[in-house]
């Protein structure tokens, strides 16, 4: 049920970026009590029925503030998005919905620890990939027919896992206004980029034909042979068999790494690389022995899955091949390598910042060693879970299906979209924040004023002006009567300034909230 | 001797360099911890310290174990600036590692802006005689070429697995450094450079 999901979403946002969530709460207040708990395709009736009374929600919300573990729980719930079965293809929603149906008992039972079985259920729900053909097909349909919605859907889900600046959605809207071709938003591959990938692709094919050898990917190949190999591949001459025969597997592996490192556009694309890096910073990455059976491991897996789905097709396919081949060859017993070792070698290729000149890269490796270790561990994670990372998260696939359904429904109902109490344009996202506090919320006020202060203290820039405009507009909206139609779209992304404000987490602890 | 003596001794900074997978970490670990690991664990950067008596003189060695992979080459110059003596490792079973030795030594000269510097070349993995592809004479030849203008250069064959010559390679490097310092090699080299200008 999306309503619950989104309700939890506000909790998640609050843990990470309370200022953002409070903004949303303001917007929700103005939206009134019309249908705070339903996902509504504009003009139509609620797509999903309300399962929980609003009063329960408010009570639960109050309790949430008092219990730190509840916040974690809510985050888990939001992330896994497990909900009572509502779609036609939901097969396994019933057992995972249990923790969500009685959130209050879960919250009150113990403030210190979350029930381990419930947590493990959440984790397994989070890790579950979309298995049915229908879900996957719908996901693909949405990707091809509604690239913007698809992109936003992924980013919204991503925002529950890692910090996503609102630019991600703004960007999508800008692209929407301009002439958009379906690939453009997700980074349409230019011809030269595909050429680059072709080289790496050929090298990977050559390498995968070889059998694994001792210390593969670790030992360096001969630079001269690698250069010759890459040159001949670049020329596209058909007679490079004699060259490849003279090359050892180490040469091929080295050439592959060098080829990927020299791509004009990084393999994970310059647009998505920062998000991959943020996903790498999920705590699990530091100790990559942690598998996906832990909460943070599951979080990381889902974040990577979403990001992978956002990659352009050619890169996604190549990444899939690369990871599986690296895992297959590199983890063969004869190489004597572990996935952690492979992570050390592939982290720099896949995840390190690309624009890095020698100097900044050196400083990154030498000074931000913890960060480098994170990237390496994340690369190890990717290699370890090579096949899993390529799967579509079930929760996202279901949401995609829902969006498609609502779109079809709207197409069928035709002019219904023009009814007065619906926004002129459909909200690009299906997620809305469901908590509409009825009482005055000084916590929110405080958060908003804090955000104002933070924005004012920012250095003069376009961004600042934009933010001030945004905030004052929001203020104005609050002052306006409740009946005013909110024409603004619902930005559910955590915060436009997530990278700029360091919000102390203690403020969310029970004492600070009261 | 008491610990206070060891603390008073100025540490010698030794940097271990070489291509990937030649056994830099294995040598360093064998020397400092007397351990040998069969599995690979690529190094980014590790440092060890060990105190020992060399020719009845206390020496405190700070050993910096570095990464051999191309991905990390950008860090090279930085740690080369810090090093007082260098152990250049290659594997006698790996032609590529040997080919890189010469360029690494040249890089040391360039970074240090010296014509002579204490450099020990170690041919590792000589327990793997069957896979050997670099002859001793080949390596000797390379070192002799360098010795013409750098008397503080030497070649030793080692095996980190069997602990053959592991201590010797580090001890000899310290001896080279002492010789170098005693002769005031650093100052001479600099002066000659200046006079050229």
C-alpha cells in the first residue's frame, strides 16, 4: 500500500533530512484531509483503499518521535516497501505485511531493539527481486514509454536509501520541457562512447574465452603488448588474432582495466557515478563481509539495483557482463583471490571519481583513505553480488506496474483529468506524504526556520536564490486557504540541500523532539 | 640495549616498490612479522617498522609497502619523495615486472634529483625455479649498468616463501644507505649538479 509506504517515507526523510520532510508536511497541511492516505490518480478515485485510520497514523507518528528505533523501523519499512497485497501479481506480500499492519505494537514493544524476525522479514522483502515475467515486462514498458516517470520512480526509491538531491527530479522536469528523446534523459550514449565500450567489450570477450590464471587482475600485464592490443582494436583491423595469441590473460585484464579507465564517459556515467559513490558509503560497505542479510547490506543492494536500472542500456548490459565475468574468472580458486581483493583492484576503475587529476586522485587515496576503502569494498560487493545487482527490485517493479495502470486508467477516463480539483498536470510521482498533522507542529516550524537560516548562510549563488524562492513560495502557500489547489508538483526527494546542511541526528532523539 | 636507545635512533624510511603481484608485501611481511601468506591481497599502502642490529649498530626501519597496480601509480612520486632507501622488487617468474625495474629506478633518480641513491634490486620467488624466466645474469647485467654511475645499487635473489635472503636484502640496503650517508653522497651529487649549471 503506497500510502503506508509514503507515510514511512516521511519518517525516513525525517531521519535523514528533517527539513525536507517538514516542508512536505507543510504542503500536506495545505492539501487538507481530502485523501491523505491514498495514492490518487488525479481526477480518479483512489487507486488503493485505506487500510489504517488516520488517527492511528497520528498516534503512531507521535510514538515514532519518542522511539529512536521506531525511526529505523520506519526506514526499513519504507525501504522495503512491503505492504498488504494490492496488485494482481503480488504473491508474497502477506507475510511481510505483518510488521506493517501493527506498527504501533512494534513501536511500543521495545524502544531499544527491533524484533529480529521482523527485521529479517523486512530485509528479505527488500532483497526480493522481481521474478514474474509480468512485473519485468511492465518495468521495461515504463522505461521505454515513460522515461521521465521511470527515472523519477527510481530516484524516489533511491531517496529512501541514500541522499538524493532534488536536482535529480528538477533535471527530469527540465528534460521534459525540452525536446526529449527517450534515451536522452538517461544519458544517451554518443557514438564515440559506444566505440569506447566496444573496445572494452572486445577485450572482455577475449578475456572470458580464457581460463582463469593465478593472480588474474592483480598482476600487471606488459604495457607494450597492452598498447599494441588496444591500438589494433581501435583500428578495427580484423587480423589481431596473432596479437591476442601473444597476449597473456594478464595483458588482457590490464588492457580491459585501462580501457575502462580511459573511457571519455565513465562506465557508470558521470551523472550516476556520484549516486553510486553515495550508495557505496552505506555503512555495510566498510565491512564487506556483511552480506545482504543485514539491513545495511540490503539497503546497498537495492540502491545499486536501482542505479543499475538507471544506466543506459549499452552500459547496463556491459556492466552485467563485466561483473559476472570478473566474478567468474576472478573468484575461481586458481586465482587465489577473494572478492575483497578484486574490490581493491576494481574500485579505482569503477567507482573512483573520474575527473580526478593525478593530484586529486592521490589526495583521495592518501587522505580520504576511508572513502577509498568504501569504494573498494563497494566494488567487492558489486562483484560478489554480480547477478543479484542486475535484478529489478520487486517493490520498484510493483510501483512501475501501478504507474502504468494509473496511466492506462487515465487514458481510458479521458477528460476526467480536467476536473477542477485535480492539478493541471499529473504529479510525476505516485508517492505522496500521507501524514497530515492536524495540530500545530512546532517541531516542523523549528525545522523550517532552521532550514531558512541555513539557506541564508549560504554563499550568494543562483542556487541560493532558487532555494529562497522555493521556500518563500512554500510559506505563501501555507498562508493561503486550504482550498487553494496545489499546482506544485510533489517533490518527494529528500532535500535540495542535502549536501550542504549537516543536520545533527541527535535532534531526532526523543529528548530533542519533545 | 634498553628501549630508550632504540627510540633515540632515527628511523630509516625504506620504500618497497615494484610491479603488481611480485611479492613486495610477502617480502615485507616475512621480514617484519616472519609470516608468509599464500593468498593474494592487493596492497594499497601499508607500513611496518622493525628495529634490528646491523653491524652492531641499532637501526629502526620504517618500511613502506606500496601498491604495484597501475591504478595506484599516481601515488608513486609522493612516497618516493619520502623514501631514504628503495627496495625494487621483481619476480623472476614474471617478465613484465622485470621490465618495469629499470623505469622505476629512473623514476627514483628523477624524483630524488640525484644520480646516485641507495637502491636494492630483489629478484623474488626464486623457489619457483621451474617457472623462472629471468636469469640471474640478466638481472646482474641490469644492475651493473646502473652501478657504473650509482655505486649504491645491488642485486640479491630472494624467496619470501622460504625466507631465503629476506633479512639480507633489508640489511644490505641499510648498509648501502649507511655507506651513502658516510660518503656524503647526497651532497656531492647535488653539488656536481649545481656546478654543471
